[in-house]
C-alpha cells in the first residue's frame, strides 16, 4: 500500500495528477483544492496517498494536506459514499467548511455539492458528526435546557440549520422565558422568518 508519494509532476488536471518517481508514472486522482495548490509540471511534489484496492483495480487518491486525506478517509466510511464521490465532495467545499456543515447539520449547504442529495447529506451528518473531533476549531460548549433542546430539534426538523436555530432560541428565551415550549417555539420561529 502506498501512503506517501514523492516525485516529479508529469501532468496535472483538475482531478488528476501524474507523478513520476523511480521511472514509474503514477496516476493519482486529486481534489480541486489539491490541484490549485500543486506546483507546475516538472516540479517535485509530495502527496499523501490513500490506496483503494478493488478486485479489478488499484486506485491512488492524493492530497497535499494530511487533514484532507483524513477527512477523505472518514467520508468513504459513510454508506453510499465511495472514493470518487468523496473526491467530488472535497472538491465542492473547503474541508473546514465541510466539517462545520456536518457538525451543524447544514443539509442545505451539503446538498449544493454535486452528487449529494438530502439522504446522503443526512447520513454524512449522522455518521460523521461525532468522528470529527480532531478537525477544525473546537466547538464551544453551550448548554440548553430540555425545553430549549426540544425547540431546537423542532426547528431543525423544519429545515433550519442547527446553528441558526440555537441562536434564535437563545434570543427567544430572553423574552419568552425558559420553560414554555410553545412561547419559545413561536418567538424563535418568528425570529427565523424575518
């Protein structure tokens, strides 16, 4: 298994790079951000490699940054996401933004990526939310009462992003109190509808 590849770039395209090392040219599938940061053809490069082995093929997926490779490897653990779709996903949104969207259950943002529908976005959030501790900035710890959590849950079920729902609920409890679900829900929903 190849985990790291250092060599000279023979050719590069938005989703492919050919890297020669030891007289052998390796065809590596890459993301658009990796393509954008690659040096010109003929230049030395070092890539973090994920080797994907199937019965009929061995495919190499390359990344300039180790955290992008780690996120790729997390994505391919989600049911319905294979290596090619994971490359498309990483090409459609910066890694830090994707981690934020997954943690925040931002389905609308994730479904803007080609090939990602609502069900795949939901699976990504459910299956990866707790597995992304090492990525991005640490999440601030905010505690909500059980009633506030119920209102946040109701708002996210209506399609609002969790982060927006939380902020709206925090504003709503200032005028509606912390114990009345209906009052908090109506006030928070009104705030989101503006």
